[in-house]
């Protein structure tokens, strides 16, 4: 998902998601001409390149102010079961590598937005990458048995995402344009992945996250936070 200034347009991308049917997304797009829907598979470079070209045509010289990496899968996996390399690799490919490659491909558009937005401060209205992470990524919290005992591959992938988020902050410093990178835990949400025992609805989580996105600044660069911007341990 992305956003750009000027006409305050938004780009919604969908891949492998089952929470909303395609018809629901199309109805949503019809309700607001600023929303553009683009289908993309983050595990496929060809699909990502195609999406990039489409979005480049939409944003023109304005660039992209905000990139949200939200695509994820959570296949069952336990270390006490027989090993299955393919399951773990697919989870890492979608959740971590997919998010990393997406950020790399869209970085030029983010830098363009940063250059066109006045000021030198870090913010989502200037240029930011928001990686939707998880409390499972925290090594400190992991000892308490967070997440289901079959979420082993998912935990690995979200920890990898958190690691590359922090590394990106250091990598971006020599660029000279402030592109903020942060990781946010949306909470335990009532989705197909979250299950029926989750604590909050999609709407509640999204509303809190949108408020927090508007408050992002330099202090959030490279960190892990909950949806209300409370600091979470690594």
C-alpha cells in the first residue's frame, strides 16, 4: 500500500489476501477516485516490477510518500515435527524477502517524494516505509511463548523483517534524503490469520495505526512499536 501527496492519492495493493474479496476492494475504489487498486505478488519479481511501473505512472514526479509492507502468510510449522524446508522458505520469502525487495524497488519513488517535500524532518508525510511487524519479532518477548506454537516460521520471518528495518536506517543515512523506516505491531486482529480469539477488529487496528502514522518522527526511525506507538523491546 502506498500514498502520495498533491491530490492525496492512495494506492492499494493486494496479494494472497482473503480478508476482503476482490469485489469489496473494487467497491471501495469506486467510492473514492483517489484510491487505485493494483494486484501484486510480493514473492514474484515480475509482479513487483509491473506494479512499480503502474505506480510510477500514477505518481509522476511527486514520488511516493508512504509505503506500507503488509503482505504476510503464517503456515503451520513446529520444530518438533519433521522438517519441511519449503514451508519455511515460502514464509520467509513472502514476509521478509518480499517486504525487503518491495522497499528496495520503491526507494527511488520515496526519495523523490522526500526531495519534493519541504523540510528535513522524518515523517510519513515526507517519505516513510512502514513494515507491519509483530510482537513475535521481539526476542525479549519470545521467551514468554508469544503466538501459537505452530507459528515458528512466522516468528522467524517477522524477526528478519525487524532486522532489515533497523539495517535500512543505517544504509539510508548516506543518501542525504530523510526516508523513515519503522516497524509496527498491529495487535492481535480478527482476521483469518489472527483467528476467532483475537482481541480487536481490523477497523480498530487500522484506525489506531493511521493515527500513529501521522505522528511518526525521527525518534521512531528503526524501532519496533505497537499500534499506539508504545515502544516494544527487540
